[in-house]
C-alpha cells in the first residue's frame, strides 16, 4: 500500500466515526463514550503520520478543548446531551481553526432543518407510518422525545471536513 493510499485510509477514520455517531444518536439517542474517545484519540496519530506541524496540532487541540468546555456548559444548562458535548469536542479537534466556523455554521443550519423536519413529522400523519417501521423510527417520531443533535454535529463536521488541516495535509501525500 502506497503512503498516499495509507494516508487516505487513516483520514477516513473521521468520517466513519462521525457517521457512526450520527447513526447511533438517531437510532438510540446515545453516542457511546467509546466512540467519541476513539474519534478524539485517532486524531493525534493521524496528525503525526500526515506530518502536521506541532503548532497546528496544538491549535486543533485548543479548539477541541474549547469546544468541550462549551459543550459541558450546554450540557449543564440541559441544552444538549453529554454525548453531543463530547462529539462536538471530538469533531472540533479534527477540524481545527480553519474549519471551525464553517462547521459551526453548517451544524446550526443542519440542526435547524433537523428540528423543523422532526417537528413537522411528529405533528403530522407521518407518525401513523411508525407501526410499520423499525422501533427506533417510532421513538424518533415520538412528540415528547429529544432532538438527536449528534446528527447535526456529524453532518456539519462532514461538510466542514475538507477545510480541516488533516484533509489539507493530504495534498502533500
């Protein structure tokens, strides 16, 4: 396997982890700690293998820590779940400074669209389709259920990922 192919394979850890988190949140309303820890931990070896400068790795880590602090605050206010806070931090770590603003914007837009879609689906006849669907769909369409915001976090992160230092470093591999 060439180093370029290997680099692309290891960078795929982020989209795979983000998609897994979104699917887990949509179907179970939880994002496993093992998943967010693995996603965050995978950043450092990937960054080193890609040859990211120490300053860039440090900036990414600072963005991730700041996102974790904000996420903990949102969790303390009961505005998001603990898994959402940890996923926000793991994604921010991978995205770093260049991609954090596009991430936050995309996450907000996707989150708003997700909320509107679920409100509409929960208040209309779409709920009548639930008995014929999977159990997780019934729970997702339950009017009193929370919003699986991990979906918006993951989609926003995937939209912003091409602007990240990790993806930019692939140009040299």
